[in-house]
């Protein structure tokens, strides 16, 4: 299953801020059942997109050496529903970046309208323990996320 | 900084970090048993306290990890050893002595979490900001 909930990065400033966009298409599976005849983007998937935007920002800060996992969402507010045909813009700003983890504040907009805002807390998995459990492989930043990382790097290039 | 001023800030920090109501946070409230804190919350609380008070909290200083992790010299048969208790007292000079004495009387590791109260955080911050 594909689990990528952002389409591309449009801005990326290492250790500070990242912006990504997600175009909502009627063809996406989630709209079939959520809800029949009244497609609404599921709120947790909007949050997931924001977490992916912020998670890559946090991962890049240490050259993807850390295994960055979503540890906690201390607060999230959903202001309105989002529907197919809209383009959501995810912005994540780093509040705190530490050896143990990081905190981001994020917001999701559609045009000028605020759709959702949240604070997300990421933890770096303990290096020694995750080495025992998972070996050297960084399972967080692999596969499809790597493709996005390339786009993040492109967005970070000076214009 | 006065105890009351620190207490008010610690209280609002815990309300935000743990999503609890104002009136649940009392000086004696235990972070885990009463306020429902989980392990990841302790890291979140440390980050927030640093931002709120503009201080640096070295890893393991407010919530010492060495004993939690079951070091055999500190923990035996599910109980904290005398060496472990000495370590606790040394690492946590900001803990309420009466609470430490109570724990020492029956030092089951599972009950160690009860030492971590709202009051303990306030006393720790007091020791940092003077």
C-alpha cells in the first residue's frame, strides 16, 4: 500500500521550516467510503500529511541518521473539512530540535483558509536499542519516502 | 522566583502536555498514577519546561533513568536496593525528603513512579532558577 500523503515539497529550509502540497483527487480510494456521495478528506490523513512534512524536516536535520518516529500529538485542531479538487498546503516549523527528538508546529491551509493546525512531537529512537531491534536499516526513511526526500532537496536548492 | 509563580507555570505546562483539567493538577498529584503520563510524556514535559523557564535540563536530571532501566546494582527482585536508594537521594536532591523516606520503607520499583509528583517538578525548577 502506498502511504505517501504529500505530493511534493515547495520550500525547504534545513532545521527551520518545510512546506509541502497535497492535491486531493476524487480518484483516491479514501473518498469512496468517506463518505459515499459526500467525499471528505479523512482528518487523520491530513494530520499524517503534516506529520510526513514535519518528519522529513526533522530527519533531514540530522542527515537522516536518526530514526524519527511520531511520538505524540499534544494538540490538533480541525477548522473545516477538505474536499476533492482542493490543494492543501502543509507548513511545518521546528519549535525544538534536540538529540532526543523534536517538536514542530504545523498548519494546513487551502488557499487562504486554515484547515487544520497541530503540534507534533517526534522522538529519535534510541540508537543502541534500535540497532539491536532493527539493525542498520533505517526503516523510517526508505522506499517511497526516499523519493520525497529527493524532492525536498530540490526544494531546498537556492532558486 | 516564588514557589507560587513556578507552580502556576508548571501547572499550565502539565495541562498542555498531558491534556488534563486545571483542577486535576495539585501539588501531590502523581504524574503517572493521577495524571496519566506515559514515558514519552516525560520527554515532552522536559522540552516544555525548558521553553517555559528558559533553562537547560540535562538528560536524566529531572527524571533519572539509571534506576528505571533496572541496573542490577540498583534493583533486585523488583525492589530498589540500598545502593539504588542512595543513588536516588544523590540524583534527586530536589525530591521531598518525606516522600523519599516513605518510598525507602517499601522500595518496590513499581511504586517509584509515585515519587514523581507536581510538587517534585516545582522543587526541581526552584533549584534551577534559585
